[in-house]
C-alpha cells in the first residue's frame, strides 16, 4: 500500500484494539503488541524491502572489534590476533584476505567482541526513508496515534528481524569470501610445489637423455641411532645402497677418539660416492647442524678430486649439494604407503628416499601421499592452513593435482616397472582412485603395452573412459617395452587417437610440400616419423593458413587442433612445468632455522643466552638455535667505555631486540639499548590495518590490568637441563598439566627465589599440588651458580642429589600411591558435598551400617578425605599422601587395606591432646575435640615437608553430641581365668556401646604372649613369624597375620572375632565381639563355664561386641549356668555376628564385608533394650 492511499481511522488504536480482547490478549495493549509483531514480520519478509535493506547493509555495514578482559591480557603485540585487536568501522568490502577467519576464531575463543552494524547516519537515513513510505500525512490526533504505532512496527522490524538477519548474512558472506581467498592461496602454494620440473642434470652428460632423472644421493641428519643417513637412488628412484654415519659431525676437536671415528666415516662416505657416482646430493635442511654437514660433504668431494681425480668421473664433475625441505619426507616416513613401498626399512631411510624422489619427480611424490589416508593434508603449506577443514583442503588438492597431472601426463610403461610412479594416475581425467587401481593392476600384470588402443582391453574398460583418459597416458619404448619396435609414434604425444588421421594428413602434406620427388604410398605412411625427424619442415609451416585451406577443402574448422598437433609433433609431451631452482636465501633460512617473517623480524623482542663473551662483543644463541651477536655499542646507553667481560657471564640470559637479520650467515645482530623505552608496537612486524584504532578511554585501565597479570606471570629463568623442567610459573604449570594424565608432573622455578624449585603434580582433574624443593651447595655471590641447579636438593627431611633421584625416590612412589587410591573400590569422585550426598544415600539403603569412602580433598591439594557416617551426620578425616604411603592419625600405611583396618579398629580412639599447629605447611585437620572415642585427623606435618597450602584446623562441624564418644558405657566385661574364677562388676552409667575385656592364656611351649582386647587397645599381639596360629584365630591378609584381640580383628577391612589357638588344647577364653567390617574368614573359639548372667550394652554403630559367650538374654543379675558360643565368619568378605545364651552360631557371607554390620547391629540393639545400665561380669 502506497502512502497516498493510507486512510487514518477516526478511532484511536486502543479503541480498535479493545474490540479484539480475549483470553489470549486480555488488554488493548496486548492486542496492539501482537498486531505490531505480525506487521513487523510481514514487512521484514517482504522480498523487495528485504532486497533493498540487504543492498544497503552489504554496502555500508562496518565491522568493529574490541578485546575482552581475557583478550586484552592474552593478545600481546606479537600475538596472531594483534593486528585486529582494535578495529573501528571497517567496511565489509575492505576484507580482502583471511582476516575475518582470524577474527571469527578470536571471537570463538572469547578474546574479542565483534559487532557488525550500519553506521548511525546510514541507519537513521534508512529509517527515515522507511517512515516516509509507511507513515501517513495526517495531522489529526488519531493519525498521530496510528503513526506512532507504525513507527513502533518499523522499529521492531529493523531491530528484531531485518538487522539481525542481515548481520548473519554478512558473517556468512565474509566467511565465504575469506575461505575462498584462503583456499586459493592454499592451492597456489600446492601448485608452486607440484608444478616444479625434476632436477635437471648437466647438459654435457651424454649418458642420460633429457627426460631421465639424475642419480641422487639423499642425506638426512638425525641425532638418534642411526644418525646421519645416506641413501643412493638410481635415475628411476629405486634404492641402490644405504650408508649410516654417526661421527661425520664432531663438535669437539680435542677428543682424539671421536676425531679418529670421523676420519673413518669420511672415508666410508668417499667410497660410497666413488662407487655410485651421484649426479647431485640433496641434503635435508632441518637445523643449523646441516650447514656443518654440507661443509663436511663438500670437503669429502674436494679431497676426492685432489687425491683421486680418476675416481671422479664425468658424472660427478661439478656436483652440487642442494638443500631439500624435509617437511613432506617426514610425513612420508610415518605414512602407511611408505611401509608398503619400502618394507623393512628404517624410518630415516624412508625419509631420505622421499627426499631424493621429491627432487627427481615432485608430482609423483606429492601424489603418493594423496592415497586413502590423505596424509597430504598434514603438509603445512601456509600459516593459516588450520582455518580450513580437511574436506575443503582436499578438494583443492584434487583440483591442483588434476591440473598438473594432465598437463604432464603419465608414462604408463615406465610406471609399470616402478610402481611409485603410478601415484598420479588417480588424477588423470576420467579415472579416479578406483579405476586407477584397476588399470595399475592390469598394467603390472601384463608388464607393458605397445599401443594406446590396447588399454581398452587392459583396464580402461568403456569407450567413454578411454576417450577421457587416453590423451594423458603416454606409451613409448621404455620399461619392459624398451625393446619393442611396433610403437606408434603418435602414442608418444598428447594427440588424441580421434585426431590421428588429421595428424597423418598434416604430416603427408608437409612431406609433399618439401619433397619434390615422386612419393609412393609406402613412404607417405612413414610421414609422421619423417616430419618428427625433420622439425624444420614443421617450423616453417604456417599452420593458420593451412587450417584455412583445410576448412575450405573439408568444411570443418580445425584451427586449434591443427596448431596443437603441430606443437606435439615438434615436442611430444613437452614438460611445461617450471624448471627446478635451488632454494633462495630466504627459503634456505626458513628451512634451517624454522623462522619466518611472522616469528622473526627486525624490532622483535627475543630472549638470548650468552654463549661466549669478549671485550667488544658477545655471542648468543636464541631459543630456536639461531646464533646472535651483541656488539659493545649495542649493549648499553652508557657513554663510558665498558668491558663486556666484566658485565656478562656465560649462560646469562638477556632480553634483546633484533637489530638486523643476516640470513646468509644464519645469525641476527642484537641490541639491548632502549628496550624499555621503546613502544611494544615495534615488535609487531605485520602491517597495521588502516582501520586499527585503540580505544584510548579504556586503554590505560586495560594496560594496568595487563601489567599486573604480566607481573604475576613473571618468572626468573633458570639454567637447568632436565626433560621435566620448564621455565614457567605456577599458573602455566597447571595449564601445562591440565590435559595430561593424573600423576604427571613438572619442575619449574619457585617464586621464593633462585635457591628453591617447585614441583607441581596433577593430583586430579583441576587439582594440582605444589611441592617446594630447597637447593643447597650454591655460592650466593656467584650469579651463575644461582641460575644452575643446586648440588643438593631437599624435600622435608629427605636429601637428593639431582632431579632424576627426586623422580625415582619421591615422585614415582608418590604417584603410585596416588593411583592406587584413585582406583580403590571405596574411592568416590566429586567434591566433599557430593561425596557426602553419596554416603547419605548409601546410609539410607543400609541404615545399620557405618558407611565410609575416600575422596579428593579439593580444598587442600595433596590430601584425601576419609568420609564416614555412623548415625546421621557425615564425619571427615584427612589422609596425607607421601612417597612412603598414606599418613593417617600420625601412622603411615603403604597399603590402603591396612589403613582401612586401622581406621575400623580405632575409630573411637581418643584424639591427641595437642592438635597440630595451623602453621604447618600441610597440618592435620582435627575433626572434633579430643574426647574419648573421638577419631584424630590425619594429615601431613610441617617437619616432613608437606604440600604447599594450609589445612583448616577448625573442628568438624558435622559432629553431633550423639555421635561423639563419651564415658557413659554400658556393656559386659568378661574376665575368664579358668574354672572357678570369680568375675566382678560394677554399675554403669547409662547407655553406651557394648564392650568386653577377655583374657585368654594358652600352654604352647613356644608361645608366651597373652593379649588383652579392649577399646583402649591394651596388649594386642602381633606375631608375624608364628606359624602355629591359623585362620581360626587370625584375620587373614596376603603376606601377614595379626592376632585378633577381644572384640576386634586387625585384618584388612574387617573386624573379626578372636578365638582359640590350635597350639594348645588347654585354651581359655570365651567369644569376643563378632560384628563390623569383615573381608576375611574368621571364626571364634568356643568357651564354656558357669557365671553370673550379665547384659551387654547397646550396639549403637554395628561394630561392638553385641553378645558375649556366657551372657543370656536377660537383664537380671541372677546366677546361672550357660555356654557361650563364639562367633564365626565364613566366606569372602563374610562377617558373622553371633552370641546367645544357648551358644548358637550364625553365619553370613557377603561380597562386601560392610553388609555384615547389619546382623551385629540388630543383635546389639536387641541387647541394649534389656540391659543398658551397669557393668556386668561373667565367670567363664
């Protein structure tokens, strides 16, 4: 509807809207809001209007970027994203390269905030034009009200629909444009490498024709075993011989043995070259050592020419040593195809073969890595390759390889004899990988073909495939067909078989034109060979005039075809690739140093280590291995004459700026002057974007934040050589270990100074422990001594000689215990609160059991938490992690099962009277006040060198009075001294846990120990060597036995009853407590006698002595006779709770020993109902 057709209603919008109210739109305002929304959707969907807005947006929209707080810290002047950290108003049309892809990546990493919008003036103009078209010209009150609604509709359409949609389209447009540019650059880089012709030998070597590749000696340097390797390749890329040399490069001139070995290696290389006579030597350039290796090989060649000139044939006259890029050969070395082509060869040999073959035939070598594994995608061709997906890159690879392959063609008879040359066959037009494999197998089977037409029978299949591919398949006398005389000369050209007749007509006409003698038909049939042998005739032919005559005679225009036929008859399968050129100085520098314009540029700040000091200059080495030189005039701004030997020492680390790069010498000239005063922008060698504009209002504040962060990250580098040492901070150490496995560790400088080191270990995901190492034996006056590792290292009270010993004696055992705990059956993942929830859920399922588990202590890294629930509330105790084991309640256990057994046995032991000091580096955390029966907290004490960080020494808030130990005990004390012994007892003081004292003696001649078992742990006996005690009276653990005192079992994970010993028949003592944890088979002894009936106290937690032998189910003190049967436990993890007036036995078995608590607790509770006061005694 056009503006002049608009009619304003007399009613106001709200009056009209009030007639449409209902359940969905209850008010007129809601009706208007819904109507405006629908109108905005319709307007934003109008094709013409959307097209108009899109054209304006794509032409006028601008992009702006600003760093996030994180990005402002991360993106420094040398960062990849620094060039667009602050962009202001950059038009979409100005994005020419891949910058947008980098901006997009920075936005994904939360380093930049990116906005795409119309400038305010353009948006106001667009809005004004839209208002002119959409609003009415009415001036009445009603018209003004309706126009207000129309403005709101347009505002909604722009802000909520059109502009967000246009921004998305702009992002898609920029991404597609940047991807297209980057793909084109990727294709250019690949083209520049694939379209290079093979290395050409000298023209005066008559032994080789112009299409035969030279013999190549490829050399790869490697510091390993084997070291430097030489591989000799024949002219067709087949391996002739291999030589390994480990002493060709010797840096020390004083070692006579090494010098002697070097002479031997030089002689071996000389003999190797004399025997095989290579045309060229290609040396893989990987580092600065290759320069020395190149000089050594040249020295060998010069000696050959001086001492034995007859050994140097014409083939080696003027032999060259060229550098080769090892990036592709290294990919080939680890590829699957290399194992198929070179089975049994060492990796360095495969690499050298690929290096030599790449010099002989770059196209075939690149195509080799384009197989099913697509290893070619690992070849880095540009610094921004990672912004492309593998599918995008391989699509471009296919395009380039198809173009190059079809321009070059494939000699199929030569490839049939040397299968590595078949690699480009898949890129021939009309074939593809599957048809190429089928054709390759057929050609290898028959050996060779003598005519193109036979390819239909041997692999090309249909005529359509034949017509598409045959023009790029070269058939000539080579390989197994070298002796054949039935070759069609046209098969050795790019002329398609469909144009063979036209080529013959041209040849005959040329022959007739230049030969005046009478010619018979036989001679005319040989016209093709004649004109190829006399190229002058074809060169003089004016092909375009001939094409006109041909068109007049035959009525067909064949101008382009005839021109191509003439060129192919002159130069069949001429190689149009760029000739090989030796690497330029820049390329050589990049290959050897690994540095390029982005990583190394004049004005860049670098770190250099002093290697040698002279009075006038200092020789340094950069982190990349590149040599650097610092002259005296570039050392300081001071005008006074200085001697550098008094200012610097070997090994000192300098922060310098690159003044000049001398690529021919592979070194840089450094300067230390004015580094602090120069702007950090000098480090950024990239060209500044014209739309780069820093926000000065927030720049100072962000710079201050960045400086604080930089100061926090600062670390003084140390000169320590160890595979586990890095010059990084605590934060960087944690970041480095973040993606490593649990137990991984690293050494790094300590913030306390050069007399300390720090060890950081990954305890768990997100949990890292820092250990301080004190260094000794340093000269505090010697700056170099402070930078090196101390002569002695100390962790706590332990001394070490070096970091290897720290790893062997400290880190490795500690990590072993760490992993043992993490894999323990009772270990639970999660934080303290999460573990408590798991325990509460388990407690609800088994209310009569004391549930427990281990967990990671996130608050105090380097410790574990033992959590357990007796009644309702969780209790927590800390367990320290040490190389010797786990420290719990001042006891160290090298086995978790032993720790569990100790905990179960001593759960109610009193705390130490004196809690550990909170000043301890890893203090123990007491769980509650040291009351009777309260457990102590385990931890690491300061005198043992704990982990950094203090544990909270406040008492556990989860303990309640009902769960704490107290002195109100109720139970049965049994004192058996044989027949007639009188028991004595006293009144107790309220409810408590059942407890028993028992004394049993035995008459074994060689056994004189006796044990008292009680809550106070009196007289428990440990006799590991005694073999007379068997499983009836011991808790079993692999490798040891522990006597079970009354009411307790010291076996792993279980509380067993103690019983009679089979060493004597005269055994005294009744049954003991028989409930709790149990993992081992244990049976209690049987006792009988007469005594006063007592009563046992309540079993409040399921591990006390619930019922004792000689105790009846009566709360009276009447005297009576009875027999008490000791409990017995049978089965894996089985635990038995037993004891009754009739001496009954109850057996249970469960895979988890904890379940056996239920029966004991039930019996204990039953007993507590009838006897909860007083001390009783029974006579055994």
